[in-house]
């Protein structure tokens, strides 16, 4: 069994802070794409993208349209 330190060095840092808002936006979009590609999670991913569109800082403006475009490209 691998140690916790060894496991964390191999995986994406889920709790690390992105360096920029653009990086955070991209990480969030990538996560939504992963969820939308997983059976049973498509509706939730779409709902969450629509929620994020209404974020008070406006940092997720356009994320639902990007999610739609990326999912169409995957087909």
C-alpha cells in the first residue's frame, strides 16, 4: 500500500489554490466536463454551471456556454 505522501504527489491537487482566476475557471470547467461525461451526473453538472453563472463576482460568466460547447465537441 502506498503512503499518503506518495499518493498525493501522483494526483491532481484538489485542495490547492489555483494561481490565477483563469486557472480556477479552467479547473472548474474541467470538473464540470468530467461530471457531465459521467452517467447520472449530466443534469447536475448543467445545473451547477447555471448556478456558477450567477456568482456575485462574475468570474464564471460564460461557463455554461463553454460546457455546452465542450460537450458537443466530445461527441
